[in-house]
C-alpha cells in the first residue's frame, strides 16, 4: 500500500518552496533531507534534547515532534536563517559550546527568549534553558551568553 503524498508551500527562512511529503514526515526530516538545511540536528528524536529546535512563527518548536504538514502557512526559521544575530555572537564570545552538536538548538531557543522576553529574569532564563540538553558543557556559559545579550548583568536569585 502506498502512502498518500501531499504537496504544499513551505516557508523556511523567508523563502517559500513547494515540498512533497508523506503524512508521517517530520519537519526535521523535511528540513534536512528535502531542503538540505542540516543545522537542526537529530538528537533523541523524541523531543527531549532540543537539538532540532527551530522557530515556528517565532516560537521555539522541536522539529522532530512536528509533522511537516503542520508547518503549512507558518513561518519557519532555522539556524541557517539567522544572520549574525546578537545571540550567535554572544555564544562565540562566551564560549557557550563545546562539541557544537546541540548549539544550533540552544541558539534558536535563546534567540526566541531574547526576542520575546528582553527583561528576562534569571528564573525565566533557567526555565527556557531546561528545554535543551547539552552533554558536553555546563549551562553557565550559555546563560552568560543570554545575559550578555539581554544586558541583564544584575541577576535575581
């Protein structure tokens, strides 16, 4: 039995492309395998690690949990769509990565944080960072990168 095929327009990084997918294709699969955007990483493939995080209409979403067909008429932003943003520079300046596998997911999540909560408290930053997992480094440098972008040097405890 053949799977049904769906064709629709997908807007990724401000470019609209016609894609053909199976109903079960995840957004992560389509981004990587059909569009060649490999910045979103397959980690756990069950929504725990956050390595596949993208922005869907500005909101962080784990692309391994989202079906591609759910992205129709939505604006998707991947790490490739960010161009020298303050959070990207801060990650480099604060050494907020080691092996780098999880970095794109963290950057996408942190970019959304600084865009939506420019006065984020320490507790809010910690809560947002809980949605991504890094096995190589502590979260201190990542938190410092967020603080440097927010200009939030005074931390609430």
